[in-house]
């Protein structure tokens, strides 16, 4: 790390809740957030959270035509900068990404096009990935740089990398970063099912993320958004400090898989930990989406790096599902909970040793194409 970077605020809306307090409360029980939608398991926002998004949609005539992925981002961004006490005049940067973008709107517009062979004027501007950061900037009335991108499931952590890079360059001293995803549409779910990685059965724990003994793929999609406010330096108001970052890609064996030992994760973790004694890492929040090959590859990579002194491992996907581009920042939120509450959040169906300390936590994310990111946080 060239300079200390502080996370001074973080806010999300997800199946865990719409505030940090609600998500922490959700982590205190062993109940998952899955329900059936058209015969498929998904993790939806609570009805109360859905009502909040509906209220936001109706608050401005321009917002009626926006996809949920944009509204999720606006909602959580407003709350994040309020918590950070930022003003529009601060000219902070914005980098919010999404793996899929405006899935619902795109499918709706395309369905209409197939029937009428024409589409509406807003079909293009409201379905681009740049749509998310642009609308957040409009809503917050900021003047700083705005960036959107898709690096599949590592999108949110790549946004964090970008924010850190801008701050380290001296071009900006504050950045709003995160990811937003609203993927619970028929075509998006069908894409995951076509890969044969989607959970088929509703059981006590239908997503067996991080379970190396599972016999079938068990990924389930979830929706939500999560935003973090980054500032240069060691802020006395920091929720956590970023003390290490790593990133890597690897040559693909398959369009949707990692190598057996996840070389990209080995490289990203090694880079994030280059100035740290490995024994100092207390917990790893894994990416582990609940797939047979993906989970095992990351576990193998962790064993390669940490050998016989593996930190406590945990994940939230057994509970909240895979929120694709937003998932990395929800992992950051989970890590911040553990750092600030000094309490390990375990996976109920996996035996794990409670760590003696909770002072340094490594957070992982990876997407299609082997784009791994590792972020090391401390109190």
C-alpha cells in the first residue's frame, strides 16, 4: 500500500437488510434468506426493503424508468455518503460496477422488440453499465469522476482497487466504490442453470458454500448493492483500514472455471500479504459461490499459501446467495462486522475453530475469466 486508506462508511441493501444494524442482526442466526421464485431458489430483498426501493422509484419521475440495479445503487450510495458526512462539493469520485447491469429492463425491452420489431427511446441509455454510476452522480449532484465497469463477480473489489489507485495518484482524496446487482430474472437464472451450477433442491442449507464435502453444485443468485466510502489517511472515524491489496488473472482452462489450485487466488493473496506475516491473518472471507470446482479451487489456493496454519474461513453465500458484482463488497461488510464487533461469523454446517484474534481479515473475490482480487483489512 502506497498510502493508508480508510473505509469511513459502508452501507448496503441486500437480503440481509437495509442497514448495518439489520445485516449484523441477520448474521446472528443460522437462517438463510432463500425463497422460491417461479420454481427457482433465490435470495430477494425483504418486503420492507422492496418497499423502500419502490418509494425511491416513485420519488422522481425520472427514476420510474430505471432498473432496480440503478435504484439499489442510489439507495445505498445516499446512505453511505450521509454516514461519511460527505458533501457534493467535496467532488469525490464514484466507481460502481455490476456484473450484469440492467437485466430486468434489458429483458423487458428485448421481449417487446421481438413482438413489435421496434423499441423505446430509453432502451439504450437505461441499460448501459455506465447508467449506474451516472445516475448515482446525478442523484448526489457530484462533480468528480464517475466510472462503471463489469469484471463479473470481482467487480465490487475492482471498484475498490480503482478508488485506491485514484487516491494514491493524488488525483482524488475520496472515492465512493461498490457494486450493484439485480439478477433475479428468468434469463439470468437460466444462464446459471445452463452452466449446471445452480442449486436444485430446497434443504435446510440449499447453498453449501465453502463445504468441501458437498456432492452437487449449489449456487443460488441473490440481489443487492453495497457501497464503501474511501478516504486517504488514517481516519479516526474509520470502520476499517485497507492495509493490503492484490489482484491477478490466469489462463483459462474453461470459460467459467478456475484452475484446480486457483493460481489467480494464490497470486492475489500473496500480493495482498507481501508485507504481512501470514500468522497475523486471523480470518479469510472466501468467495466460494457454492460450486464444486470453484469452492475447492479457492480452498486449495488458501492451503498452498498458508500451508499448515490456515486462518479461520467463512462466507456469507450460504445465507445471502451470490450477488455477482455486489458480492465482494458484501464480503467487505461481513469483515467489517467481525472487526468492529470482535466476533467471528461462522458457517453453520462447517466445523471451524474460532480465531483467537480478530484484527486482520483477508477478503477474496473472483469472476469468470479468473479475475481475482484480495483485500486485507485491519481494525
